C-alpha cells in the first residue's frame, strides 16, 4: 500500500477505530501510539551487482506500558491528524510504500507491509505481514524461480548471495 492510499483510507474511515493485526489473529494492543514516522531512502547493490533505489514511509507503533488494559483504539481521525502534523514538519513521500514497524515482548521488531484491510463494524482493521527476503539477481546467479530450488541453490559457495 502506498502512503497516499493509507492516508486516503484514514480519511474515508475517520469515524472508525484503527486496529492493526501484526500476525494472523494477533492485534497490536489498544495502548499503541504512533511514536515515529520515517522517510527512508534505500540505495542498494544486490548480490549480482545490480543497483536499486527507492523510498519508503515507515510508521512506528509502540505499546505504552502505562496503558496496558486500554480498550479503546486510536481513531483513524487521530492517526490522520498525527500524520498530517508530521507531514507539515517533514513532508512524507506520498507515492511510496508504507510499512509499520512494530514489536512486543513476544514478537521481534519487524517492518510490516499492509497485506490487506477490512472494515469490521466500527473498526478499520489493517492486516500486516512480512515479506521473505529474496535474491534479486536470480538470473545473474543462475537461480531458478521456484522457492524450493532457490532454497537449495542459494547456499554459501554456490556462486550467489
């Protein structure tokens, strides 16, 4: 999901609670805060010597230990107000991927993509998830596109990665 799509979704659903599912069936606690918004630039070289460049927006979610047991989630309206304030201080790139950075005591820190969303009653539920790492230079490294073949081919000493 692009940053501008996320902002539009918040605006369209401003009267709803904003709920995040970070893994199937597991929700970020209602005690979450938006603690940081990052404008990230990636300027990379892959294992096949290919270069790449892109930008991302990363929104950090943090659960406040002082608010454990809180039952009411942040509204989409409040989240949009926070992001609009951030945008006035440090303009966000709007046509770039938005990710959510999150962790808790049982879940490692991860940057999660928006896989899908749904309206559930008075809530806007964003389903977040990870994407597995991948070799971007499969053709250069002679790695077949199938996952099983890649897992056995992209080992140390195999000419790639």
